[in-house]
């Protein structure tokens, strides 16, 4: 009994030492935030390094201006937002914007990822939050930047009660408490970034916490040109390089993609031993970024012919369908997961899609399958990616955009929170059957249109396939010559 008592006393003292909040306590050290403090005197990034999202820059410049000259706003009774939430897809530049704010503000800037708050020991996350906000208040005016806010800010009502949820909830509650306790004139602003705003707790988004929510969208053509100009500042370009044309061909790319594109073009020129980066290097880089690296496959003559007809079906329908995006390139060189590729470059960025355009997208995507069906009488597995595209667009037309007369002008799309937390879908089983039937109807109608157009233009399909077999890759002008289509608009109208 005496030995057991002594062992119990020894363990109790050890646990007290571990639990101590002083400098020597392990848990005390756990409770300190690992936020990085940026040096305002030597900023690595400024707003000069940010392009393509001018409206977001303007919003953040106002925040920076308040920190520099608070009296200008306070004399009229205005107060700066306590929190600014940057919402956007991955790669759109949210973290870059935060670094630019750090460079421009000239005030202490504390940066931390939300996942760094969470530990296996309950209570450590809340302690780190308190430590971070205390440091920011002591250094005020200051900015706190929390990256990937959804890692700790997920909705408490929908969260699954498992694992480290208690720790996450305590950490979130502490963030809510700290932000709610801010003095409007304290000079501490919380900047956060997320690409999953739909799963955030409503208490975070109410006025008084994240007052201002800024959408960081993908750049348009002008924005992509501005981003390319920044990323090619230190790259020697040949006179053949037209960055405006490259911006047009890179529709849908975000800032991170364009940075990677410029880097791949420079690497391509370096592999050739060239001193300048040419347009060919950018073309190779664009194909590599979009499709993957070239694969050295030994294909049989029949496989090459089938792939040629498959890609010719896509390309020809891209030329024949009214309003389709112009076809700029077609290739039967295997890259990444694909055995061939057809590239269509939109003339202008689209922000609103008509039903006719979406049906044209589906018909064009089914062009490869339709060509195989027409020429060989059987289809192959080569249309897998095309069918994913078809299913996605057709389903969005029915459940999201109300483009089905049977289902009606209703929106049945499920939000992100429902998908993450497994809540009940917003429609009945009978409606689900209607949706499935309408998706199939749209696909069947577009496939029939694709087969009919290719049947009526069989000689053009054959000419394009034979040219592909001979040259492997065709540019826009070569496609028109091979298909005997000197003027796509006129031919489309006639078709």
C-alpha cells in the first residue's frame, strides 16, 4: 500500500508539471500560437504583384488605408470591418492577396493556418487562439490572417460528433468570442481565406465578426493577360510570343495555373538550349498543363485510325454547330490520361450560358462517340471523359438551371453542406426519377444530332481523319483545309 501511495504521489507531481502554464510546462508551450510575424520593413509581396482581381484589391486597399489613417474614417463615425473573408476557388490568389496586404499595410501581420490550431489535446486550440489575439492586441494596429478557415470554422449544428470535434468546437467558440470582444478602435483586423464558405458556421458570418465577404473570382481575359505580364517579367520572350493570344487560349485558368504555364514554357525553352522563350514553348506548355505529359505509346494502325476519327468527330462538330467555340487545335498524340485531344478556344469569356450553347457543348462532347458509331458500328472506351462532361452538363441543366420542361423552372441542386454532412436531398424519389429521365433525354437528343451532322458531312469527317493520321497534330487553318471548310460561319449556316 505504501508503494502504491508513493507511486500515485509521483505521478500526480509529474502531471502537475506537465500541466503547468509557465515557460517550462509542455502544455503551456502547446498553448502558444505558431503564427508567423511578417516584417513590414521588408515586404516580400505588394499589390504590384497582384493582377487580374482589381475589384478585390480595391476592397483590401481600403482596409490597409484605415490602418494607416484611421482618423480619416473615424471623424465621420465610420469603423473598419472587424473581419474580411476571402472566398474563392483554389489558386485564385487569396493567400497572395493576404501577403500583399502584409507588404502594403506597414503594420504587424500575423499569419497562421486554421489547421495549426487543432491538436489531439482538448483545449490547446482555444489557448492558441487566445495567445494569437493577445499578441495582435499588444502590437495593434495589426492584421491577423487565418488561412483555410473551413478547417476550424465548420458549422457546429451539422458537424458529426466524432473524433476531434470537441476540440474543433472549442477552438471555433474561442475565435467567435475573441472577434466579438474587439473594440472597434482597437486596430486589429482579422483576414481569413476559404474555398468552402458554404460549410462555415453562420455565427462566423454575421455582422460584427466577418462583416465583409469578398468573392475572388477566376480572372477574365484581360485579367489573365495582366497575370501573364507579371509572371513573364523575368522571362526573355521571343517576338513571336503574343501574350494576349495566350490569355485567350487559357480560358478558365486561375493565377496559379498561369504561373505554372509560364514556368513550363521557360523550362521547355531551357531543355532546347534556347536563349528566348517562343510561342511554340507556350503551346507545348499549355498542352502539358491541360492534358499532361506526352506518352510514348505504340498504337496499332486500327487504334490510331479510331482515335483519329474520334477526335475528328469532336473537331468537325465544333465547326458545324452554331455558336460553338472555335476549334484551335486537334491532336492524336497521347498525353496524360487521353489518347487524343481537341482544343476549342472561346472568342470571349462567357459568364452567362444559353440553353442552345449548353446543348452544343453536349453534342460536341458526344462527337467522338458518334463518329465511332458511324464509322465502325460499335463504340469504345475512349469516350469516358466525354461522357462525364455530358452527364455533368445535362444534370446541371435539369436540377440547377431549370432547363427541363418536365421538371420545371425549379432548382434542386444540393449545396455543399448537404453533400458534406449527408443531409437529406431536397427532392422526392419521384422527382429523382424525373431528373434521371430528363438527363437521359437531353443526352439522347444531342447524340442523335451529332450522328446526323456527321453522317451529312461524312466526306469532311474522312478528310479530317486522314489528315490527322498523316500529321498527328493540326492547327486551326489546317483543320479548315482538311475538312474543306474555308469559312466556318457560312458553312454552319448552310449545315
